[in-house]
């Protein structure tokens, strides 16, 4: 089997190396957490002071966020936070299921002993975060460990393009997933879902693992669907 050279997914945890990267991360976090609302106009002259960088640096950071589909450019009219909608999340969900299940299937085929060790370690750290029941101070830790777990699952997939597109879809889904975590519209045992996924992957049962993964991803969409429309619209526009 091909050797897996990917670490446990901690690359994004490194300290930012440039002002552009620092501004990018701060803006990205504020968009995903909803501090910068969907559709909100991003005025460079105001935001540069909020984020402590120059106008040029901020524009570079916003350009990176356009690549992530978290910001849209309006030509001479500047930048806005990308909009969100239930229809958009449905599209994200179906595309993610299609791509991530294929990446997992390849990863199970190609993963070696190091991949198995990384997966067990990522699951252990995620379990520790889940035991805290995701209180307000622990949500960021859970989100990070959840991301790492999903990254490690597909890390032995040899296609860098699959993994690149999935990283974009994952962070797009994160904007919606937070609503599911906070509002809990349907009962879920997310730890049990992750455990079943980990066990099927470790058993090299690609059919079972991809079935579990597809249902795991779709459940978040179905959860969002159950939120009353007026409450959902209020949260999406908050």
C-alpha cells in the first residue's frame, strides 16, 4: 500500500507566516461563525482598522476568501460575504457526499499502518472533545478536531484535487453545521456516528464506511431542514 505522508491534519494550526495569512484566517473565522453576516458588504476602509492591517493586505486576504467561495467580488462595488440558503446547502451536501465517499473509498484502499494510526489518534482526540458536550468555550476545539478527523479519513486518497475541492466544501458546510449544533433540531448521537465510521474504515470495509459517511453528511442537511423557516432565515441572516 502507498505510504501516507499526511500528518494528522494539524497544518492549519501553525502560526500564520504573513499579515495576509493572519487577516485571511481572522476574516474566515468571522464569516464562518456568522460575525460577518451572509451578504454583508465588506468595506476595506473600515475592516482594515478592525483587523489591524493595511488596505492592500486586506484586499489580498479577501481575494483568498473569494477562492474559498466565502466572499464574492462585485467588480467596482467591492466585496460581500457570500450568501447562504437551504438550496445552497443541499447542493453542497450532495456534492460533498459524492466526492468525499469516493475519496474515502480510495483512502481505505491505499492507506497503510501509519494512516490507521493517524485515524485512531484523530478519533481519540475528537472523542475527548465530544465528551465535553460542546459547551460554548469548547465549540472551536470540537470543530477543529472534527475537521481533522474527516481530513485523516481521506488523507490516503492519492488525488490532491479531490482533497482540495473537499476542503472548500467542508468549510462551506461549516457555516450551516454550526446551526445544527447550536439549535439541535433533531436528536443525534454524533459520537456514535463517528465511531461507526472509524470502525468501518479500520476494518477496510469501504462499502459500509461510505454508506455511513454519506448518511452522516446528509443528516446535517436534514437537521437544518427541520428548523422552522422563520427561525432559519433569521439565523442565516444574523
